[in-house]
C-alpha cells in the first residue's frame, strides 16, 4: 500500500527558505506516468496547489509561486522535495505531498494519495 | 490563476441530499473533464472522492456523485450521514497546464 510522509522543519524565519521532503513507501517514485505534487492549506483558508514533478524531472508550478518554488526528485531515496524561498507569514500552512493520478491528454487528472501533512509556521 | 468558486457552507439533515457547486470558467471547469472533488475531515488529509467529473475511486460510497454543466461542476451527497460532515474542495485542470482548487465548502449535518 503506497504511503507518503512529509518531513522538515516546523518553524522557518521570514525571508529564509522553507524545505520539505516527501518520502514514498510501498511503491516506486519512478513508476511510469505518475507525477508527484505539493499542496498547502493556510490556516482558515482553502487548498492551494503548489506544483508537481515527474520522476524524469518535468515540472509544473503554480504561476503565483513559480518565482520562489523549486520541486526536485531523488529516485535513489524514493523522495521528492519542495523548496520555497523568501518566505513570509503568508506561507504559514499545512503542507501536503500527494501522488497525481495519470491522465492521457494532460500530465495528470487528480491527486489520489496524500500524505498526512506537516504544519510549517513562518515566524521570527 | 483565480480559485474556483464554491459556497462557503451548506447544511442538511440526515437522510437528505445536498449539492455543492463549483464554478469556474471555460479555461478550466468548462473546458476540460478533469474536475475532482476532495473530502477533508478535521485534522485529516484530503481524500479523493470524485475524479474526471463523475468517476468514484474504489472504496468511495455510491452516495457521492459528480456532474458538470457548462462552467459549473457539482458534487451531490445523497442519504446524508453524520460522518459526511467535513470540508469539501473541487479542483480542475486549466488551460495554462496548471491545477486550481475551489475555496472550499463546509458541510454541516444538522
């Protein structure tokens, strides 16, 4: 049974870089056709897609975050990672990693398996 | 990109049916059949309930169904149960090769 688990610091200072890792177990991150994504939920707000990556390195990013976001993959560790630079209080959120359900005409169609989420607070 | 529009809250009594709407544009909901719905129970991760507008993943109750007309998608829950009380989110692929979520709807079972 595929499982995803987020890890990383729970507290980040303003202007610094937020770094999170998602470890995939029970399956290979290199499975053909699957993208892997990051989604967040700020307190009191709705879900926001951050970006997604294929094991081969192809990426898609939310335009509103693109200038600050880097998503990478490490197939040897079965992990993918998120880096968000120049963070502010507005980046405080629960961050989720998820598997993206493949599609034919587009990269993927939905987020079908999620990690439990990790709370990241931006504060000095 | 703008978030899809959902009602902030809906409510219903046990046994009733409710519908949650999700309104976008011809560049997202109206243009593609890649609309999905997620249930988020308090303190839990979101769970995929509907994908490709109408499809239910294995294990999701038949009481959950999806549909779309024009730029608006809908999630219907029939035979409402107390355990259905949660936040619900829609999501859609967009013409910019990105994915956008709705603002979320809080379902209260009276």
